[in-house]
């Protein structure tokens, strides 16, 4: 009997110590209400609570021992240990077998430690934690998707596959992407050629051509030697001796060209949503079908597809697909009576991560094409100095440089009247201004008009060297 009392006192001390650590596992006094069900008691998993009764009891039972373990400390107190999340019922009986009370026991996940870890890992975030049945419910507002993922991952450690996410992401979640396409194309071509020809009546004729500058009609007995139609930089020298005609065609031509392409599309999208932009047109292409000729349209111009994701604060993850395409008139295909042009296309697809306002060159292309062709008459072209008259040289060099720079910005909506449209700068002229003054557009007065006058009266745009 003495040993039993010592053990009982030890269990009581352990129970009281455990109750002091539990958040909701405190001792409760049950009121006997003639068999009615009292308010439920919540016990955190792996923690204990002590329940005291006003009426002495002689027997108790637990409906599901797998959820909670119960043991008697005295004839008025019960020690409850939470084992597995769930609900069960504990029943108390008096010495005469009468029902004292049914007590609903709710074993919940231990969210006290979870709340402490949540505050340590995500300080300053307003996250509310509740229990629902055997799971955890998270609610509130977090500042970024990254912090939302961290909170859910941490909750999964305490209630695997039993986490209900009711969190929402606050802050700025709209991203404007500013893209700059800049391309420079330079071309240089130099040609120097010589063509020789001789005619003598209807029985003698020589056409020694090292270039491509004689017309196809220079046959025997058809008159004087002729230059090719549309040839540039050509000079014909010739003389006649009796019935013999001699001709020398010299061609010297140099051409230079520079092409600049600049586009700046801006596009805004919600975090996690895809946005598309096309500034250009569509080119019709005929295709053969079982029902005849059908027309499909191929887009060209400046194309931009991107998906932004705001990760944490002002850090932005961008999935980008950008392209610049144009019709290439130098390559043509004839098919079925249709003339179809080819396309020149420069495209990039990448994923980058940067912060608000930072710029990144996501793509660049430096292309240098060189061609050198030299043709000559055999033996005569090898003669020093004079051999130049019997040689034809063709030199071409094409250079292309392309760079694509992106800059993301976090943006928020604003009032519509704060934006200045391109149409706000000018207005249509009156009949007097149009017919008498010859004005086709009139700049408006005010701040917008002042900006318009500055834009068109001084240097503007971009300077590329």
C-alpha cells in the first residue's frame, strides 16, 4: 500500500509539471450535470492535462485508447495524455454505477512549438495558426510567395498532409517588364572587274568576259558591244579597225550601308501569369490542302512572352521568350504561282532572377560575314601591273550586332487621368489653320504641349556609336 501511494504521488507531480508546459492542457473542474456532456477538453499531442471532478468516481473508461491515455490520480482527478490527433470520449461512473459525466477529449497537434518556430523563422509576418480536427489551418497575409512556401513547409513538419492553407500574399504583385531590342547592321561591298570582247564581221568573234557586265545580245554580227542593263559603275572603252571591233569594259563599284533597329516594348503582368506582346504584323502564306489552296498567317515583328514571379520582397523571377523577326526579301520561293519571302528571326528564351529596377542583357549576337572572290583570265591575269586589266575582284562584308536588355519594375495601378497619351500632345487644326497656315497638327498648350515641343525641337531618342 505504501508503494502504491508513492507511485501515485509521483504520477501526480509529473502530471502537474506537464500541465504547466501545455498551452491548453491545464486542469479543469468538471461539473456533474446528471449525465449531460460537459465542454470538451483540448489536449496537445504528446502532452498531458489533469481533469478534476467535483464528484468522486469509482470507474472511468476511454472510447479510443489509441487517441488518448487516461489514468486515475485520485478519486476526483484524472490524468490524460494525448497520443494521436483526433476525438474520443471519456466516461466517469460513480460507485453505484451511475453515470457522472461524458467528457469529449480532443487531441490536437502541438501548435505551441510550431508558433514559436514560425515567429523565429518568419518574424513580422501576421500568420494565424489554428487546429481543425487533426490538422493545422494557416490564415493571414504574408509579404511574398517565398515566405508563404516556408510557412507551409514548416507546418508540414508538424502535421504531414494535414495543412490547410488560407494564407494570402500581400504587397505589390504586378510586374512591368521593359525590354530594349537594339540591332546594328553594317554592310560594305567593293567590286572591280574587267570584260574583253572582239568582233569581226560574221565569221570572227571573241568574248572573253571575267566580269558580268556584257549584255547577252553581244553575238557575232549583231552590231556594237553593249553594256548589261542596269549595271552601275561600268565604263566601256573600244575602237574599230576596219571590220574588227574591240571593247574593254571596266567596272568599279563601292557600296556601304547601315541599318539600325530599335524597339522598346513595355508589358505588365500579375505575378505568376503569362503576358504576350506582338508589335508587327502577319504575313500570308499559301498552303496546299485537300480542298485547295488555304492561307495561313505567320506573325512577324517584335514578339515578347514573359511570366513574372515575385519571390521575396523585390526579387523577381522572369521566364522570357523574346524575338525580333522581319521579312527577308533577298530570299524568295516560287511555288504554285505564288512568290513567298523568307524570314529573318532572332530569338531568345531564358529564365533569370533580378531585383526591381535592375537591368540584364539576356541575349547578344555578334555576326561577321566575309566573302572575297577573285576571277581572272588564265596567264594574262598573272602579268604584273597589266594583269589587273584581266582580273575581276569582288569583296563583301556584312556585320550584325544585336543585344536584348530587360528591366523589371514592381508597379501598382494609378488613376487614369495621371497618364499622358500620345494623342494628348496635339490636336486637329481648324480650317483656318489648315488652309491659311498649312498646319496639319497643332501642339497643345500646357505641360504636355511643352514636353511635345521639347521632344521635336531638340535631340531625342538614343545615340548609338
